[in-house]
DNA sequence: GCCAACGTTGGC
DNA sequence: GCCAACGTTGGC
């Protein structure tokens, strides 16, 4: 089991929209970064991820599950781009802000804290546990 | 709204 | 193959 983090501006694609898709889930389309694409290619069915609202909110708001492996991104004809599908699992009881992550020394190596530009990132099992704890939510 | 950081593009 | 220019992301 691996853990990941997905970033989205809530004006573009929000947690609420993700929840509305239910168990069918939705393509995580629109990613145009090789780094992010390569990370998505590594994902396995059943892997879990954080759903993060960038820009305005800057907080992790819930947990999602990978429900389809990487496949061509249907939002473009460009065959270079692929994406996975994800479905909402549960919301955080308490959203975990970027400031909270930065303030916790145990999360100093988190990609979210160190590389603000990567929109799909890996999360270590330790970081997963800590962030869930901060969010008062079951891992 | 600004701008730093970073990835990508394209001229050479 | 290098690197300057450019575009985009996202924190502030």
C-alpha cells in the first residue's frame, strides 16, 4: 500500500465535487507535468491519497482511493498524458492546513512542505499517519 | 495581485 | 547538449 497527495484548486475541482462522484470516482485529468504523470503511473488500485486544496484554502480536506490505474487522459488527444481515477473515501474531521504541516517538525521532509509546485506527490507511511492524526481521522 | 520557483521549450 | 526565455503553479 502506497500513499499519495493530490492537489487541486477548489475553484477548478473541489472535494465536494469529488464526493458527489461517489464510488464511481473521477479521472484526475489535466495534469501536464511529466513528474506528476510518472508518479501516477506508479499508483496501484486501492492506494490511498490526501486531497489538498491549493491556493485559497491550502489545506488537506479528505482521503481518496485510487480506483483506476493510469490510463490516457481523456481531456487531451496528446498521448503523452495519463491519469488515474480517484474516489472520495472520507473527509477529514479537521482539515490540516499547510501551516500546520510546516509547523510540525515530523513533517519537515514532506514533499508538500518542500516542493510547492508538484501537483501529485508521494507521501510516506509515517507522514500519512501523522497527518491523519492531525486531521483527527482514521488512517 | 505579486512574484519566486521550477519545469518546459526552442534557438543556437 | 546547453541554457535563456517563457509559462505556470501556488504561497504569500
